C-alpha cells in the first residue's frame, strides 16, 4: 500500500489500533499509571511499546477481570477491523505493495483474535460481530497465541490530521476526532459496499476541505501568501480527485443504491444518529455538520440551476448580483448568496471575449459551467463549489484583496519582459509557448471588470484602474476576479513562475548579474560604495550563492577580484606568480599598463550559473499547463526531495509494519511549508529586474569609460557581451573607476 488514498480512513484505523492497545495496557490490574480514558503520554506511552506490556495486555484478555469492555473501545476495535479489511481488499486489486498488504492481513488477524477473546465481555450489540463463541478451554490458548503477534501493535504517535472546527477563528482548542460509525456496510466488510466507500470518501473530503479553509485563513491574516493558499487548494483538489476517480473506476460510487445523492442523505442520517447516541470522540466531530453544509449546497445549487436553465444569455446577464452582509446574514443565507453570486459572475465572465484563452484556469468555474449546461451537478462540481464557498466564507470581506496583487504584478512585469526581449531577441525562442501566456492574456485580464450596458452588451474594455467617474452611470461592473481569490492566485503563480524562470535564463545566458555581483562586492569591500547605499538584491544573491566566487570564498585582494570573475565567466586569467613579491610586482606592473591580466580565451559554456531554487513550483506549473494533474503523496514527497529549499521538510516517514509512509494531508501540509519557502525566494529574486538593471549598468560603463572600453575591445569583447567590461574594470585596480561604477549602479537601481 505505497500510496494511501483514503486519508481519514488511514488516520482513523491507525488511531483506533493505538487506542485499543492503550486500553488493554491501562485496564490491567497491575498497571501503575493513571486510569480512565485518554491517550497515553510520557512514560506510559513508552511502556506500551515494551514487549512485556504486550504480554500483560494478552493476560487481560485471558483473565476476563473486566466486567464489560467500554462501548467506545468496542467500537474502535470493530471499526479498526472493518477499515483495515477495506484497505486490504481495495489495494489487493489495485497493484498495491504486497508487503504492506501482508502487514494489513497480520493486523486484521491480531485484532480479530482480540475481539474473539473479548467477546464474552463485549457490549451485547457487538457480540455477534465477534464470530462464533470460543470454547472456554480455548480462550487461554488463543490468548497465549497472541503474545508474539500483538507485539507489532505498538502505540505510536499519529500526526494530528483531523481538523479543528475553530481553526478558522484562530483558537487553540484541541482538534476533534471524526465521528464514530460502524453501522454502514459492516456485514460486507470483506467486499465493501458502495455506500461505505462513499462514506470514506466524504471523510477524506472533510479533512481536505479543512486544509483548504485553514490555508485561506492564513492568507487573510497575512501568515501565508496568495500563491501558497492557492496551491494548497489546487493540490487538495487534484489529490482528492484521484481518490474519487479510483472509486468511480472500481464502481464504488456509481453503484450506490439510487445514486450517490441518495447515499449522501443516508450517510448524513446515520452519522447524526451515531452522534445522538454519543458515539463520538470529543464534544463535536464536525463531520455531521459538514455533511449538512454539503447537502444544503447541493440543494441550493440544484434549485438555482433549475430556475435559470433555458434562459437567454441576455436575461442571465441582467440578473443582479446578490448582495450580502458578512456581519448580520446567517451562515445558511450566506451560503446561498455566495452560490448565486458565483453562478451570475461565472456566466458573465464566460460571455466575454477570450474568456477561454487560458484552458483550465478556473476549475470551479469550468465545472460550474458544465453543471449549468447539464442541469445536474456532479460530485466533482459539488466539492469544488464547496472549496469555493469555504474560501469565500473564510476570506469574508477581504475576498477582493487578491485581484490587486495580480493586476499590479502584470502591469509591472510586462514592461520588464519587453525590455529584456528587445535587448536579447535571440533568446526569445526558449520556452516561447510559456512566454506567450504572459503576453497573450493582457486583453483577457483587462476583462477582469466588465462593464455592461442596459441591453447586456459589453462596452469597450475598461481597465480595473478606472474609477467610477470614468463609467457611464447606467453601466454596472461585475467581476469574477474580485470575488475569486482562487482564480487570481492560480494566474499570479503561473505568471510569476514564467517571469522568474525567463529572467533567470536570461541572467545566466547573458551573465551581467554575475559580473555585477563581483563588482558590487569589490566596491563594498574597498569601501567605494556611495555613503549609506546598499543594493539589497545583490546582497541576497552574494549571501545565498557564495560559490559564485573563486574557491567559494569571497575575494580579498584586487588580484582576486578580477581572477574570481574571470573563472566565474568561464575564462582563464594569466597565471599568478607563486611568490608574494612576484605577485606584488606583477600587480604594480599591470596596474601601470592599465590591465592586470587578459581573458582572451573565454568559454561561456563553462561559466558559473545561478541555480533554479523553485523546482517544486516549476514542476507544479509544468503540470498545470500540461494538464498532467496526477499527484500522489509519494509523488509530492519525491518532488520536495529534489528541491534545495524543501529537503528539510521531508522527514523520515517510515512506520512500523510497513504502514503507508505518508498520508495525503501530511503531504499537503509539508508541501505548504515547502511552497512558502520557495515563494519567498520567488518574490525576493526579481530576475527580470536584475537582468535589465545589470545590462543597463554594464552598458553605461561601456559608454562612459572609453579607456576601459578600448582595453576590453583589444581582447575581442564587443557590446554584445558588455558584461565582460566589468572584468576589465576590476583588472585596472583603479579605485576611482570602481567608485564611479558604484555611483552608476546606485543611479540605475534607485531609478527603478
């Protein structure tokens, strides 16, 4: 079972197995620790892992000194058996790991034997589940046989993967556990029923939805970037979608009696009954409440689709956008109004020119449109809309903060991209398809705010920066972008990664930033920078990439400055004399000549290059644009391990008994940390700006320092490689020239 697909199922049966083992330990009359419910801690938890404690637990089963097994323990024991059986059977036919499945079979056998021994003291309703009654003489034999097998059932810490219903409010209340329910399909545990499979899927959706909501809460509070919250939502969708498709292929959803919608109502009813009987862990699991929200959204969506289906587009465009009050409107009303708003704005957006120019850019809108055309929402459409509604409820009145980020980035980046292309047109053919995305969707983004006249027709495109006085009073604005941070974040991430990768490629192909790092370091070390001025961008690059310097040590002498740059650019400078006296005499002689060494043989193929530090984001972008959305927990782990910034977030996840190495919620949370680290670099390293500024600085040095330019031309350098003039400048050992070059750097950078 190399890839766990049912998140909540894995977390639940793992926790159940641990709790059963803990109860067997604490219920023993010789146990000296605290009695009563709760998870073991400290020394008690360590003691539960010891071999002797397994024997003591087995003795409890044989002695039957407990009058009756607590109902909750019996529920956990039965549920652990049922869910492990389901996982075993599910993966037996899915190409799962044989060793892992064998481990499941071992655990199932152990738990079944424990249940058989406990049968006389189980609550009445659980005795029929324990199989045929064991003979009195056989109980001791069965218990003794468990000694060695039960040693594998060590009590382990399980990552807290269940959501806290108060997390969005920022409280520190302990997270509740998913509600207990063993009523559905227990008799068919060997061949799980479709309803049981759907129930497991919905529990996964419960946890995944909380992960999405938690991410957007972090963005609203400023603890997380828009890109990170968006990626968390996207990856949650892709991972959950793969789980859903597995069940569809296996017939686990479509074979539900009377359809999956009817099964959803049945599951909700059973969960509410279980909660009413106190079959829960914690005050409130939150799952029944989640199911009620899901059903309410389904009913509201179906009603809205029925009411609006068949209407002309002009009539739909005249539908007023719902208004709501975040403070006074109740939650159910907000759900309905947000859904109505999404339907109206999505239809208006799809009616605009070039709305489909970026395929799959708006997953929620795409499935919403499909539901509008067919009149029947799919399960995928339902949970995507659930993600959208939860995002809006979490963002509240701050939903509009994402669009300005996207708009401002586009307006600032396009001129920088044009400037870079004009200077080095021969570099345009690299990743041209990706670059067209950045250029080709300008008009599409201008449609972010659409002005409609009284007839529902589009007026001329209006930029989002235009204020209300620029518009005819009879016109109204409807913005799918302002109400959809998810869409804005997806586009912002795509555009930022394209700009970053293009800027990095140009900076390495025409290594002016590399040359400027050496010049800046020399000026700073020789105290030739303008008073009180620093270039933060180059400061970060120099600190982050010390290996750009010769020998991975920053130069300390004039000779080292030019020599280090020469090697970084792929050239070999004249050999240095071994004796210090010879070196000093050579330096003075070269200073009088105006150059300390020549770089006639330059192999730019051997130049040092800035590495790509956003490999995880780059992989995500490639898959998005290529529509390759197949993700698994193991695949996420593999991608993170290949990232220089994310390796620290990938810890050993191997567990006893060849259990699944990483659950999807675990993978999503680690991915979120990784993405935050890479996004910090993405936002800090403005490679387009570094490239353009460095080329401009080198060009001005080329123009304003005739003597240095002539010396550079003497060795064959031209204005196509203006960055080579920095090496010539450093080779002169002229402090005044370096000081003037530093002032040029300041004037160019300060003018940005």
